[in-house]
C-alpha cells in the first residue's frame, strides 16, 4: 500500500527509543548486569543487553502503558535493519545484536530480515539462550543466561581449536 512505501517517521522512532529506554528504567535491574560485566567482561555485558532488550520491550507491551508500543518497537527495529543491514551469522562480536533481533522476533514482531540463527556456528547455544530469555522474569536471570551462553560459546571454540591442532 501507499502507506507502507512512506518512510517511517523519525518522530515515531524517537518515541520508540524513548519507550525502550523507559522500559529499562522500569524493568531493568542494573546491579546484576554491572556485576556480570565486572566479573566476565564487556562481551558478557553486551550479551546481557542483547537478551534484556527484547525482555523489557515485552514487559512494556504487556503493561498496556502505551497501547501502540509493539508497533513502535517493530517499526524502530525494521528501520535500524533497513539502514544498517543485518549481521553475518558467524560474526561473533555481533551476537548481542543478533540476540536483540531474534528475541524480538520471539516477541511476535514482524521483521524484514529472515532469521539467521540456524546459519550461525553457535546456533544451538543461541536457540538455548533465546528460549531461556523468553521466559526470564528479571535482569538477574538474563545475566545468568548470558554468562552461561558466553561459557558455551567459549567451550565450543576451545574444542574447535583442539580439533584443528590434531589434523
């Protein structure tokens, strides 16, 4: 339709960003997040963000505070993907973004890019984390999932290096 051809307004995206940040203010507990980042490093901090973003957006949607929040979040995500593109499934540094996108897909958002989880070398670990995060009720649980995901990815890489040395 003609409406779909129009660019999503900057205004709606700013409202979406504001609602997202309010979601963190309302539903994110920074203490376990900060502790996990301090103990396990910046990548774990980023993994927490990738898993926490869909959780807090789901909480905002379920709260009913902003009846159009789901549409705003969905449009915002799709406009970010339209501008910057999606990540490569084997790009380790961008796993947090992949989780942020795929967690939102599990929230029911209609996303312009197909899922790339199955193409990732860490697919089984990502599926595990996304499934766990989908039912996590707080940031502390998200932090535990992120730490375990980090451990599983690292373990897989260490096994891979071991196999490489045997050849």
